[in-house]
C-alpha cells in the first residue's frame, strides 16, 4: 500500500484495531500512556469502520499504529519506539 489512509491523520497517533482484541487493548494502553505524558493527540479506529481496501490491507496486522498519518507499527506497540517517533 503506497498511500496513507485518510483516517490515519485524525490525530498525531492513530491505532486501527478491532473489538475484543487483547493485543489492541495492550497497544491502546501504551498509546494512552505515552501520548498522555507527551501531550499528543490520539484516536482509535475500528477495522469494521474503515473502507474495504484498508480492511484487506490491515486485517491481519491489527493493531496497526500510525504516527503523523504514516504506518508506524503493527501487532505490538513498543513504548520506546513510539516515544522516539513522537520526539519524546
């Protein structure tokens, strides 16, 4: 996929996930902690709410994290790696 999804720019950090996904909940906890400490915006998108092309691209990679509208990570969120991407 060469383009960034439009919804990925909704906040400084956007996580694409699905309900009842333990990896998504773990990732969201890390995102909340880091963005809260650094004063950065965050948003969560659900796989069911994005377009078909994005569902096909990301369904087997959730949670997928985007920073500044670009894909940053998938499956897990590393706290140090996220902080570095945010300049913190």
